[in-house]
């Protein structure tokens, strides 16, 4: 089904929901990395689409009006409603692949609609657009740029783009659709600048331990002073690269991961991904920003 949809010129944009992937993926690899888990989840959708769909968790729903491919959507909603809304906590991490306010709104609205909830408890934003590197940059330099590019406060383009995305999410907080906002992969100075210019301050800050094995003391101090929960993560900058997507000639606009926990027990009851992708035509030329200039 996915291949047929992708080759139909009518659908230049797709939104895929993996449904609840707990107990659906191979549990023999419990230490699967996040990008591997997403890719396996997308393959699961593809495999379910080619099967007879005799099982409820193999059912694929295709909504022709907006190009949505939903796996086991009814079962997902049933799982979420097993407990009262005030008895569960829904946490989300939004991975933005490009600077687009429209895509932020699309992601948040799709999340609420597909999960059939009126709010989520927290959402963490991560934004790592592609970089056009300097031609003579070494591998070590490129890695450093990838990890620390937010820390360069003189590189204001990045922070300005991040603020634009953040401002869109603030609207959802003000409308009580998101209770708490968080941000990933900012150093102390960049986090300060974000806090100074926003209506809704971040209450969560995530740092990648691959970038620093020890939490920087200034960052820890700033988060303590401003009641920001400091957490670690192991997600890659780009959750899934275009070339690794299950369908060719598509570019990934955004992806998100949601997790549903029962509050009193801390039990994870549902987990899944949403992903939006846009078809790229052979003559399309995407100009990547060069923040090294």
C-alpha cells in the first residue's frame, strides 16, 4: 500500500502513524536505538500493509483526503483510554528537520487528533537542520560543529530559527494543549537567550551525553536557579535521514515520539511515532543553509 500511495502523484505529502509499537516490534533487541526503532516501526507499517490484516494490530487505515497512513489506530486510542486522562502522562519529543512554523503546527495538531486527546503533558523540541560544511573542514571539526553549533551565540541564525519554532509551540501552551515545554541540545548561553525572549519558559532541558559525558556546571546551576528539569538523552541529531526513509524521493519534514505512562505506577502503556514527509521531484533543488558563513 505505501508504495502505491507514494507513486500516486496526488499524494505529494504523507503522514504516517506507527500506532502503539509496544509488543509489536521484536523484543529480542531491547537496546534498540531510537532511530533504529523508528525505522523498524515504519517497516512494520509497510509489512502490515502487504499482509491480509487479519489481526487488529495489523490493520492499516488510509485517509485519502490528507494522505494519512495509520496503523492500528483504533487499538491505539483504546489503549490510551484504558485509564482516565488524569491518570496518565503523555510525553512527546518533536524532531524538526527544517525551519517551518507550518510543520510545527501540523505536528502538534496531528498528535492531538491521532491520539484523540485534548492536551499532552510535556513536549520537548529538538531542531537540527542540515549544515553546509566548510569545504576544508575535518571530520573532527564537523562533529564538533554538529554537537556544539547552538553554543555559538554569534551564530544567531540558528537561535532565531529555533525561537520561531518555539513561538509556535507557545501558542499550544497558552491554549492549554501542551502543559510543559522543553528543549534539547542547548548550552548555557543559548538556553539563557531562549529564556530571555519567550513568553513560555522551558521547564525541561535535555542534553546528549554523547556530546559531554559530564553535565557542565554552569548549565546545571542555571537550570537549578530557573526550575528547569535537566535530563539526558541519547537520540541522534536527525532521528531519521531522508536516505534511510522506507520510501524513495521523499524528504522528512518532522517526526515525533510519544510515550504514555500510568502516573501512579510509572508503567509505559503506549509508545509510537508520527512522521511527515514530502515528495521530492527529480528537478527539485533544496538549498541548504550555510551557517558557517
